[in-house]
């Protein structure tokens, strides 16, 4: 028997075995929704006869079972468990879950890549822990630490997994799939200011450590963090809060449609937030922040869902800034190299650790976003997601970190300013293939992002605002086109995931251009020994882009610095 005959015989035997398996088993499928809002519940667990699966983003599930009937147990953290008897294979059933109590006993180490135990615990944290700012939202992520300097209006300094990620250089941050990181930002590459996000509108957050996720591109070296806003409200809410240092916050989320509209798959709400504080420092911060957000979702037939959202944000503040420890010890505004006190007219006298040296520092920022997303469940277990987004952004900062080190007469005050438009598209085509009780999920994604930064300037100025020297100025254009392919096989206690993405970036500054492409392979494998313990191996390559000004200035050197990672470990409950 030659090789060709052997191959044909093998294919024939596999076909016969697959046909016998299909005859012996029946397909049961359904959709799990929230009984109050009629919205799909993602990552709900479905159990029957020792088999299990989890629901997709659209709430759908599918299982193959012996016999033409079965009883399925459906549960999700925060909802009441429900047993459903299914007697009609291949006919999709809708299962509605009502709100219930929260119990940690329900948390299990899951074999599913998209529904691990951390996702469940994240939802638990979001429900139970007090959160009234985007800083509080970031603190919910295990292993992520933040620090704030130069007042409350700037993006936080992020520390995660051994990385000093600056303001976001090594952490990919997004909201509803829209990038938060700003490329070629005048204050720092990857600058990720989350202050436009109202905590009361957040339904879930997802995070991952390392460069191991195919759908995450630029800045996903230490990891990624994505927040998802609510599609529907279970109730309206208005809150008023106050505290020391003239601190107060007013926030509200208002449901706009009736219960009947919700049952028909239509939801709309608006949310607003206003913050003010003077802070604990001698120089009053006069921090102000205003947020407004609105979202509308509509179920278009049985298989399509439209989501439209828009938000606007503005903030201004006067930072106290950093001060040298030696000035605090001396109890004066500053001391020279000989230890003599220096009295500066721009500073508060005398100084302590709540004082300031340069009172001319200040900041302002605005951001307006618009997103449109269409999710479609196609035939034969195909699904399609299309998303368009637009952002208009402004940033102004007067900052002085060296005081009089460089200019003894005028001081070292710098002025940073930029205006930006960002356009983008994300597309994802997925198919779930069921091979007995094994599931193969294939995903093809494409994306495009364009940043147009108008007149970003970085100048040295006097304390009265007079111009001294231009450090950097000129329009920046930056494009990022990407595509990725991802395959995930779930069979029994094993999960195997492999994929690769390609990113092509175009940089333009002062009418000079550079282009660069990078390929990032990923590989993950998990073995879930029980509901308490799981072993995993992860490996992958990631990258973060460099500022377009540096790329052009360095003639394309270190345009897309790569990061390589590998993890071997276990999850244990």
C-alpha cells in the first residue's frame, strides 16, 4: 500500500467515526440573557452530564449530548442558578436568569480562555468594592499599582508586572475596544488618560499580563486592560459625595427607556459626573472634572445588535508639583549648593512637604469620543463584529520638574500643547466548530488607526508665559494597520491557543516619513486538573511603538521595540 492509498484510507476511517459520533449525539444550543434587561450574559457556565461550556459575548452556547433530552444547569456569579430541561435538539432556547446573591463558592478555575476565574473575581470586585474614580478602577487589577503626581488631572504613572509603564507605554488600555493610549503624545509615548470613564457606567473589565494575546497590539508588552461599559441599566442612580479640602462629587446614571422597550431589546441611558477638590496642599489645586456619557443599544432582529455611544470630558487643575527633600528639611523654599536659603517670589513661604516651589504650573485637557458597533451572529456558528470610533482630544500642560537648574533667571518652566483627531476601525470574524465535545474557535481580525496631531509644541517659557525656546514643534501623522489570526482548541481539560498578528505603522513628522512592520506570534496552553487547580504555559512576542518625532530623528532606529515573554505557572483556588 503506497502513501496515497494510506492517506485515503485514513480519511475514510475518520469520516466514518465522525459520522457515527454525530449519529450517537445530539446538539443542544441556547442563549442566556438577563431577565431584567434582556441583555445577553457573557461567560455564564452551562453544565450537563459532566460536560460544560460557557456562553459567548452574545450569550450563546452549544453542547453535544447523548440522547435526545437533557437537563442543563445554568449559573453566573450574581444571578440565580437555573435548571432547564431541553427536549428539542438543534432548536435554540432562550434562558433568562434573575439577579441573585453573590457567593465565592461559585467561583471555579475554568478551562476556558475567555472565562477564567479572574474574570469572575473581577466582576465580584466591581460589585462589592467602593469605586468613584478611574484611579479606583485601575486599582482593582491584581498586580497593578498607580501613582499620581503633578495634580489629579494627568494620567497616572502605572507599575505592573515589574514594568515602570510610565503613563501607559507598556500597558495597552482600552474602553469598549477603543484605544485609550495616545501615540506620539507630547507628554509621553502611550499616554493613557482614563479620566473620561465614569465608574458607574462600567459593567466588566478584562486584563491580561504579558504579550500573549493576539488581538492586543501596540503597547501590550507588560499586558493589557480593557473596560466594557454597560449596555443597559437595572436602575437609575444619583449620588452626592463630599469630603475634606473642599472636595465633592456629583454623579448620576439615568435610564431613558421603559421596561417594555428593554424586553424588545432596546436600551438607552445617560450618565454625568462633576468633581472638584482643592487638595491637601498649600497651593489650592482647584481641580475640576466634568464627564458626560450616553449609550444606545438596539437588537436588530434575532441575530444583530447595534450599539452607539458618545462621551465628552474636560478637566483643569493647578498642581503643587514635586519639591526637593532638602528644601523640606531646611523649611525654606529652596537652598543652594552651599546650604544657604533661597527665597523665591513664585513659591509659598515657608515650605513643608505640602508646599510648592513653582506655582505657575497648571494643566487642561479635553476628550470627546464617538463609537458605533454592530455585532452579528451569522449562520453555521459564524459571528462578525464591526466597530468604528472617533476621538477629538486636547492637552495643555505647564510643567517644571527642575525649577532653576537650567535657567537661574527665568526658571525651567515648560509648556506642552497638542490637539488631536483619532479615527479607527476594528473588525473581527469568528467561527466556532464543534468536534464532538471539543470546540475549535477561529478568529480573523483586522484594524486601522489614524492619528492626526496638530501643532504639538514643547517650549521653554517664562513664568509670565513668555516664549524662550522651542524644544519641539510640528504636525505629526501616524497610521497603524493590523491583522491577526487566532486559533483556540478546547477539548476536555486542555486548551491550546496559537496565533500571530502583523502590524504596519507609518510615521510622518516635518514631511519626512518612516514605515515599519512587525510580526508577533503567540502561544498558550492550559491544563485544568480540577475546579481548584490549573497549569499553564504562555509564550509570545509584543511591542510598543516609539514617538514619531524620535523615529524620524533617529532615522528609523528602534521604531518598534519588541518584548519577548514566557510564563510557566499555575492557578490555584
